[in-house]
C-alpha cells in the first residue's frame, strides 16, 4: 500500500512539474477572442503529456547510464580479482571457482568442477583441511586455515584460506591467497635464526671455556702476567673475528662489563650500570628485564629478540643470547653473550604482515561487491562453453538452483531447459549467444540485448557485454559475460513510444480539425458575409449619381472589407491548393505577405511534379505559411527565399533568411503569438506524416528551415 501511495505521489509530482514548465513557456500568451475552449484544453493536455514523457525518458536514460557504469565496474573487478574464490559443498566438492583460483590450481576451470578439493591438498595437510571444512559448516563466523596445494604442472603452493558458509547452508565460499613467498621467507628466517643461534652458542661456549680456564689458572696461582696478556689477546682476537656483537655481564645483569658492537651498536670498554637505558628501546625494557630474571632464576640461557640503539642513532632489531658461567659451587659468576642484527628480517616480516592484511582487505571488498552487485555474470570455462558458472543474481534470474550449469551449450543432462534466448523475434542457437561467440572468436561482444523467455510465459530482457579469456599461449580458453536486467526499462520505453505515437495521432487529428474549421470559416466568410457586403456595394453603386462624398467613402470601406475577407479566406484555405497545387498556392501566399507585411520572398521551384493528397498539401502549406510568418515576426529582416526541389525520392522545401537567428534550446516548445506551438508543433505534424523537419540557426547567423517529405506519400 505504501509503495502504491508513493507511486501515485510521484505521478502527481511529475504532472505538477510538467504543468509548471508549460506555464513558464506560455506565460503572457492569451487565446484569441472567441476561441473554442476545447481545442485549447486539448492543446494543453498534449503539451503536458509530451513534457512528462520527455522527463521520464531523461530519467530512464540516466538510469541506463548508471546501470552500464555499474556493469563495467563489476566486470573489471571480477576479471582482475587478485584473490582465488571457490564454492564447496559439504563434501568438499568444487561447485564454482574463479579464474585466479583455477590459475593457482594449475588446471582448467572446467576440469576442476565436480572434483574433491582435498585431492589438491598436500597429504600431510588433509586432516587440517578436513577439520577446517567441518568448522566452516558448523559456525556462522569466518574460519581461516593455511594448507599446501599440489597439482599437475605446479610446484608446492602455500595458500591462506578464509571461508564462510552461504545463506543456504549447503555451500561455503572460500577466498584464498598465495602465501608461498611468505612461507619461503619465514622458512629462510627460521634457518637463519637457527644458524645464528648455533653460531652464538658455539662462540659463547668457546669464550666461556676460555674465561673459565683463565679463572682456574688465576685461582691456582699458575697464571703469569705474560699468559694473562696472551689470554686477553686471544679473547680480543675471538671478538674481532666474530661478526656478532659480544658482551659480558655481571651475575645479576646490573652492570655491563664489556661490549664489542661490531659497528652495529656502540662499543663499551668501561663497565656501565646504565646500559639498559643507553641501549634498549623504552618499549622493550620491561620484556628484557623479565627474560633476564627468568634466566637468572633458572640459571639457563638468556634468549630474546628486542630493539637496540644503533650506531647511527636509530633503533634496530637484534637477537641476543647469553650463557651463565658457574663456579664450583654452582653460582653464577658472569654472563657471556652474543647478539646478531635481524633488522632486515623484521622489516621483511612487517612487510609480509602488511601485505597479508591488504590482501585480506581486498578479498573482503571483492566478496562484498560480488554479493551486492545486481549484475548477472556468466563464466565459461572452455572454448565450447560446455561448463558455465554464474553468480547468485544469474541463478535467481534464470530460476536455477545454486552451482548449476547455466550454459545452453552444456551436455544434454546438464543443460538448463527452463528458458530460451531470443533476439529480434528469433530463438538463438547456443553458438549465437554472446558468451559463446566471445569464447569461440576471441573477440569482445559489446552492447548485446537479449530476451529470455521462460516456460511459465514470463519474459526478461538483459543487456551487457562478453569478453574472452586467454590461456598462456594466447588462445581463447573461455569467456566472461556480464549483463543487467533492463526489463522494466524496456517496458517503460515501450509505453513512451506508444504514448508518443498516440500523441502524434492526436496532434494530426487536431490539425485536420483545424483545417476543417478553417474551411468552414472561409466558407462562411465567402458565402455569407462576403456576399452581403458585395450586395451592399452594388446597391451603393446604383445610388452613385446622387451619392455624396460620404457614400463614396462608405463604398471604399466596403471594397476594402471585401478584399480583406477574400485574402483571409484564401490564407485559411486557398482554392489554389486544391486546383493548381502546392507551388501556385505558396507563390500566391508570398505575394499576399508582400502586400500585407512587406516581405520580399523569392520562390525557386525546380518545375518537377509534386503530387500529394490534399491532407498532405494542407500540412505543407500551413508549415510554409508559419515559417514565413516567423521571418516576418522574428528575423528582423524583410527578405527570404523559398526553395522547392525534388531530390531522389523526397521533396525538399527550404525557407531561408539572413536575419538575427535564435537559440534553438530556448525556442523549443515556446508557444507563438499565432496560437501554435512553434517549431515543435510543426515538427510533430511533419513527422506524423512520415516526413522530417530540420533547421540550422544561431544568434546573428540567420535561419535555414527544411521540410523533407517522401514523394511516395500521395
């Protein structure tokens, strides 16, 4: 009820706007005295209906432009999606897959459909994938998983999958991205970390043994000054040979005794109790303290990744590892550690994290677009289009269940039989359909309009494009078509055409009614008023001998009235039009306009026959009369040319002047002082009789108006 009321409100509003525009165009123009109200009301209704139709047509054109833009955007998004998409049923069978997904799987899309997705999962990851699939169908939330894929002709591929069950509950939608490079980087980082840990452990152990030996020698009183010097030199040589940062700490880490930064961290030759503030990033100090306390408590190796102040004044990442040195009683007497620069690895990890977040964002955006776009999409997976998948909008339009084959070229057992494709009143074979043509020829099919006829008798009209898909060798391997449903728009256009035709018929009938009224008035003027005036003049002439000057003046006035009535009668319905033809009638009209208005109109005729039935002659004569009167009233000049010539199978009538011209946009639909609707009304009458009306004009450039009428309309 609310929608119906809103529709009625829109119609009333449209009517109000149309009448308002007509009032602006006709402002200040009054009907001549004695004019019948019905024809004027009829004119008014015709003009309002025409304006309403033009407004509706403009809105429809805007809607069509919007739909075509959305269609183009949707097609591009789908074609160039960077993420693979799959639809799986509860058994893990592939129901649908996009081009990116098929490419990552290393196979043709048509060969992937109907197969178990688990066959393409690495055997070691299949249990994890099975658990992932169960979770997807058991939860309404998004579920994620990482697995390795295998396939013919492709190396091992790591993918990150995110899935959610669709509203039907029978399928799930999976989006996955290739994370192989990220995995390789992570594996390489793990190897580097392991190597670094081993190197640090080896060198830490070696240095610890040397220091322990020094302490034993010193305790036993066996170390001489020379041996002590040599031991110190060996320690420095070991530190110099190492590419890692080397440091020594007291038992509780409150003091750093020595640090060799290796141009990564500033060296420290003297003991420092402020090392934590000098070297460690403020945000990491708490974690460093926690790891130190745990290592001291357990007398175990200290290991931690954290940020440190580098030589250049910026912070970088390091992996630090230190081992405790114990005395005979098992107490910690010193810590000896090494640290390596892992800044590049951390930067790579951060870049990977950002790339993954961006990929997930793009995947989510594309999924949302696919869900909300109203466009109908068909994807053919082979050049013969034996297998074709579609989006939800397509299945709903075609009355087909999800994941079904939508191709009319499919094998008989898979082919849909609920609809037929029709163009120009003829049913198309599958090979003539746009997606099939694009796949077969490798050429884009644009601006294709089809009618889909369904078994229940309903019809839907779709409009769109189809483009081919290419394999690695540059040959077509399928096609994608995207269409919008324009049924409502086409129905509205048909109603507009029918209304326009009705409007032309009504306008022509009105013109014929006006012609008949002119004939009646001309007859009345000639047969009654004219005859009475003529009789009065004859009686005045009989009194001429006794006439006075006043009688002569009265006789002159009566003579002038008789001439005016004859002229008006001839202009309303010139007898020459029926007896001598169009050329003689317009020639006489030009002479009358010269006498009445001073217009010098040159008539140029090619002397070829111009036979037309009287209804057509009347319209052409009135059109010429209105064009010449426009010159008199608006051109600001008293000269014009009237040219009549036959070219091919058409008659060309041209009225040209070199006057002031006008702006065509402002003049359109402007009512003239003679009671007509100017050039618009003239054009409607000509077009209704299968003719054409054209004009060229601009301010200060004169006007050239041409009527083109087929000679066969006799």
